[in-house]
C-alpha cells in the first residue's frame, strides 16, 4: 500500500519574501518529500521560486478562500495528490517529519478529513486563540475538534471532492469553520495534532484592517448557511454578547456592527443546514454550534 501523496499550497501577498524563502526551505527538508508545491501570489508578483515549485500570480487579491481554491485547483489538475497541506507564508516547519506524520495519520484512518497543526511562536508558546477548542488551557492535548487553524493544516483530497473547497464569498475570517462544519456533517473527522508544529510569529488578529467587519459578517453567514433555524439566533446572540464584553475599541465595535448588518442583508451562498446528529456530535466534542 502506497503512502498518501502530499501536496503543499502556500499563499503570499508578496510582502514577506524572506519568510516565504524560509518556509520553502523547511518544506524541502521534509523526510517525506511532497509530490507538488504551489505558491499563489494573491494580487502580487512572486519572487524567484526554487526548482520544482509552481508559481501562480493573480492580478488581484481574491482573499484567503479564493487564493486557496486557486492552489487547490492547480493541485487537482496536476494530479498525484491525496492530502493538501496549507501553510502560512510566514510560518516554518521546525521538524523534518511533519509530512511523514501526516501520511501515517491518513493511512491509519480513512475518515480523517482535516488535521490541524499546533501553531507556536519562536519560544514554543501557543496562543490561546490557536487552540481549536473551548478548553484551551493545554495546547498539547490532542483530540477530535470542530474547527481547525488556517495557518497550518492538512486536508483530505477525497473529502474536498465530496464537500467542495473553500467558501470564496468569505474572503477572510471563519473560512476554516465553514469547511469544518461541512466536513463533520459529511461524516469526516477533524483532528487537532499538537505534535505537528508550524512556527509562526506571535501576532494579533486585529492587525488586519478589516478584521472586525469580516469576523462579524462571516459569522452571520455561517449561521445563515449552516445552522438549523432555531440555533442561528442563539449562536449570533451568544457571539454578540461575547464581542461586547471583549472589544474595547469603539471603532472596532462600529466596524463589527456594520459587518453584522452586512451579513444579515447580503447573500452568502447556498443554505445547507447541518444535521441534528452533527449538532450533537459537535456538542459531545465540547463545542456545540452556539458558541
């Protein structure tokens, strides 16, 4: 039986050429060499790339979801890939056995859809927001979860063929949750594996100018797309209270409110509510889809 073949997808906006080079060097040092590596310039030209790395330059920034779909289509068209690994362009694989571990995980479980890496800074610290569960005090606790981290993860190609790719309408924020909910509803598993580490500089999500607006709009879209009608207002009500309690910036709250209204007023793609069996599964995993 052959090992699952790994393809790598990386997005860049052209503003971190040295970090991108470091990441590509860490990919090249993997014990299990990837079958294909694709780098997408999201609205920007690409720097010179190593031999064997395919580059795609997009004329405009189509967002994280759109850029990842471009890379995904390139890997699908080239063929020979069973697992897609998405990596942030300012991350680095500090261990050479990441892809080999991924191959073993997918060999062992045919229903494994998503594997979420642990993201750690240069000191080895993992921020609480980078642990994809509610009880986040122990970032080393492995297990099945209901979402995953965008900066470093692996996706089953058979799963993607069944559920589709990234939600391009989202552009940025909550695109991982949208994909994870679709995966769970189709019977696939989402695993958080802290032994797989992507080293990444310590950052704040609010560094993005559109953060508050996109987070609010896309959370409404998540509810409209995927939640049973009775749960949608509960989910949005809980997150409204959490946002009011956590956000200290009046400008941030104004942007959030604008994004919320935008999400209510605008279309967000086809509505496919998850099954109640999926709601129960998510609840047993520790994160019911109301928070």
